[in-house]
C-alpha cells in the first residue's frame, strides 16, 4: 500500500529524520504563498498513487508566480480516476553531495536489507546503471536493530567525522521505522548533504506491507487513512466494488482479486497461479477477458452463484468461461452448482452461457453429473489449460 | 428453491429420539437444519440446502431419519 | 530416493482441529502418510481421525521422533507456532498459513536457520513424493491426488499450490511422472527458494529434470538463473512464467501476495530473459511443459 509522499514524510519527521523545508497545499493560491515563504526556486510534487506519473507529477519553478501556474496544472492530473491529494511545495537545496537509501526485503537471504549510493535515484535503477556505486548491508527482523550496522554502511559510503555520525543516526532511525511500521519498501531517492554533519531528505517513497494493515491501524489512523482505503493504483470500478462486497459478505472461500477489463469473455476462474495462467492463456489465443475474478479457498455455492451473476451482468459480456487448475480444496461440484444456479436465476439456459467448464480435481465426478444434467460439456483433466482457453476463445468469436 | 440437493426428514424418527434434533443442527457444517417450533423437531432451511457438502454427518447421526438426495443423479 | 521426506517420515500438524487441517489430515492419512500427532491449544486429549491431539509440541517431541510439522494455524498465531516447533527441535517446517507479513516471515526464517531448521512457505501447500509421502495439503482427496501425482523423473517447484498439482497432472498424463513436487509458497519472503532447493534435486538420483512454475514479483527467478550458471547443474530446467498480462498493469496485484510488478526484476519479461540466458527452457504455454522436458532429457 503506497503512502503519499507527505504521509511518508510525516512518519520520518516523527522519528527525527531531517527533512527539507516542505509544505502541503490544496490550491494554486496556497502553492504561491508557500513558495514565497520558502523563497527561491521550489519544487512542486502532486500527491499521487498511480504508477507512470513520476515525471508528470513534478515541476520545478523559479518563483511564486511559477508555483501558482504549475500547481494549477498539477491539480488537474488524473491519478487513476482520482484527483491528486494536494501538492507538496518544497525547497530544493543543492548541497555538497547527494545520497540515496533503500530499505526492502531480500528474497534471496530472506532478510531486510539497506542499500545506499552516493548519488540520487531509485536503487533499483541505479543497480542497472551504476552497480559499483551501491553498498548493501543486511539486518535482522528477529533482533533489534544495532547502530553499528548503520555505521558500517556510512563508512562504506566513505563518510567520516560528523558526517559519519549523523548518517549513522539517520540510517538507524530509518531502519527502526521501517521495521516498526511494517514497511515493505522505503526509498529515500534523494538526500542532500548541506554542510558538515547536516543532511536533509528530499524525496521519499514508502509502501506499507498490505498484510500488516490491520495491526498498523493506529499509525494509519494517525495519518488519516480511511478504513477501506487500499491505495489501489486506480479507483475501483462499480463492478470491482460489487465483487469485493460479495467476497466480504461470505467468508467461505475467496473471490479476490477482482478487476474489470474491457473485453467480452467473462471469466470465473481458479485463484492464485491458476488465474494468472488462465488469463494469459485466454489472451494468447486472441481472447479479450472482460474481468479478472479469481475464486479459491473452496467458495460456497452462494458465492459462486453471485459472482456468476455479477460477471454475466457486465455490459458486453454474453458468455462466461469457468476454468481452473486441477483443484485440491476448492470443490468442482460446488462451483458447478453455483454457476448453474446463477445463470438459471438470470433466466438463461446454462448451455447457452457457459463457453467451457474446466474445473478438474476434488469432487469432479459430481461436477460432471451436474453439468450433464444441464447439457453442459464437462472438460476433465485431460484437457489442458491452454486447450480449454483456446476452445473458449473459439466459441466466443 | 434448491436445485441440486433434497434433504428428506422423517419427522416421526426425529421426535422419538431425544437430542437428535439438536444433534442434526450441530453436525451440519452449512446450517441446513434449524430447531423446529415443536419440541424435538427440526426444520429445513431451504436457502442452505444447495450448500450441502455431502459430508454425510446428518445421515450418520440418524441413518433412519435423514436422507440426502442428489437431484442430479 | 526422495527430496526432504522419505518412507518413514513422521510429522505432526499444528492447528489440526481447524477446518482445512481436518481435511488434509484425513487426506494425508488416506494417502499413507505418518501423522503421529496434532497440536491445538486447549484441545489436548482429543483425537482426529485416530491422531492424538496435544496442547504443546513438546509433549510429542519428548517421547517420539518428529521429522516435520505442518503449520496451518490462524494468521496471528503462525509465527509463534513456528518458534514452538523450532525450539522443540523439529527440522522440516511447512507453513501453509497465508497472509503473514514479511517482517514476521523473515524473523521466523532467520530463527529457523540459526537452529538448523528448514522452512517451506509460508502460503504454500507442502511436499509430495508420489507413493512415498505426502507432507502437507497438496493434491486434495487421496483418490484425486493419486491421479495427478504418479512416480517419475521430474522434480517440480512452484510458487502456486494449485499450479503444482496442475503441472504434476500434466507430467503424469504425459508418462514422465514426478519425483518430488514442492509448493514453495507465493509470498514475497519464503523460507526456501528455487535456488535453495535445487541442490536437493541435484542430489536426488530419481530426478532427471526440474520444472519450475513462477509468477511476477521478486528475485527468485534471477537467483535460480545465477545458481544454474554458477553450478553447471546436471539437471535440465524447464520454467513457466505466468501472469505475463501483468507487465501491462504495473502496481496492480493479482494472484498471490508476492505477485506484483513494481520493479524491473518483478516483470515476467525480465524473468524469462534471465532464465533463458542461463540455459533454462522457458515454456510459452503451460501445455508445452512435458514436451520441453522430453526434448531436454532426450526421451
């Protein structure tokens, strides 16, 4: 879950991390006032979530008048269906040197890791362009963070004297904050050294571990996160909200994630890796999925029924493909019951609406009998996922 | 109305066996049975019948009193 | 031979009285696995399909050899259950529980490493060596499980539990069969990655090739590619990368928790390139896997 930069900076400030002078504004006039207060050239950063806005969301301006004009443009940005959540107006000091710091988890060692470089940028990108300028230190999520780790990192950035001591404090502070708030990623993409022992953080990106959002509720409340705000890259559509509601109202099994696309093949497909594979397979054979709706964890008949109705009611969808990998705990017969019930309730014949039913595995014999009764062909495990997708696409066109 | 499953209950068997009504309510993982208005009786919750997982626990509790029928066979 | 488990492998189930655990405990017993106890706090003294239930792990390890444990307790208790198993001396730990924050997963894996224990998962289904031992919830009811997993020559590692069964089913149908299949888990931090486990397949004389199922997100594929290049492996590897459509949808999460394209290394395109460069065959379609394996092992 992505934080707006102003939120990330609030967390940093609370933990004594030195920040560049900065003000959050909501209007172009406020931007002008903030810019004159700060003085000199400033940078304006629209507060957005959607990826791909990195360049568009930032403007550097020379004076308050420029700030006002730039703010007006930035406030009109489309952030995946949302308006920007204000603008950060910030000083842009050029110091003696600039650094970047990145905190994340390393899947190879399974440990949290700090990476640092003596240049600005995202460590991931720097890793491609300037691998020799990156230094790394792993630390532990099991034991408390020890300052010496930060000191060693500062040393390998060739810092000494007060610079080394101050950098040690900053890195330690960030590492503790990273662990305390269950961050998945924390990137200080630019931190400037203003003078001996004086640093200021300019740019921050931070992501919360989505699975920790419940236990981090106090911090999120402090920042003013709404309870259901998951910071998706775009605003959820009506279809997606309805799908989420169906999922939330019945704890038996899951139909998450659910996403709306602009194609014409309705998909009711198995969860996890199966749904990824099936969506790829449909596209590979030239099909255009109308949605993504992964069902798993042994959903109830009712959940499958409601999902079927939702997908079939989507404008432009005439037929659905019901497909899954070979299931272990999800039951093929219960899925079959739900799908047929949903179609029947809409007043259609199952055989007219099901492009293909390929859910082999647990309770497949019963599933086959149910489908047979309603005149729908049951594909067993000898029909591969690729073949099932091919047949579905062929039938729809 | 259930489309796939029918649960037949022999009321006289349930009434004659003390505690059986409660047992049926307890064993069903999808709440197909609820305690009836008369003592020692159960009612079928029609909305839940199609959720039947065919676990057979109700039939094990009362082999004579309950029969679960697959309507698709 | 087999990877991790063996014919006499005895394990326990932590959280044995839960809905899903009941299911797979029965399935494992039907499959022939040796489950010698279960743990659910407050339910000690009961029995589940003939398996005694205890309040603590140590009650079992004090009197019997316990080779492994399957942890399927609710989210909030999962790390504690893992620490309990590690401190009781259990060396093979499968964590099925889904949704454990990566900080907790990282801490558990570090603690396990310090005590010489191995963690598979979290968010995985476990291990099967067909007709030898099923350790976890892969494959569903024993009758369906036997249809999908027949003994053979291909080792399988998969970030998706469901796709483990799907791929093994295809390998079984093709006549190649499966030596050992491991569902390694779909989370961003897991105890054992492809690169951690491939040496075990390398040492397993039944395994003639390895199939890897992967998804967007994380560095595991890059790590496997590096391992293969550095270790002149005897094993041909065939990989499949799902979720290619996600390359067009940065920042959106599908499938598992670890499945998101934020960084370049997360993207299916990048993963496929790295693996191909390392000599790994990357299947274009899931259905191509068995034929690619045949080509690579000359069969």
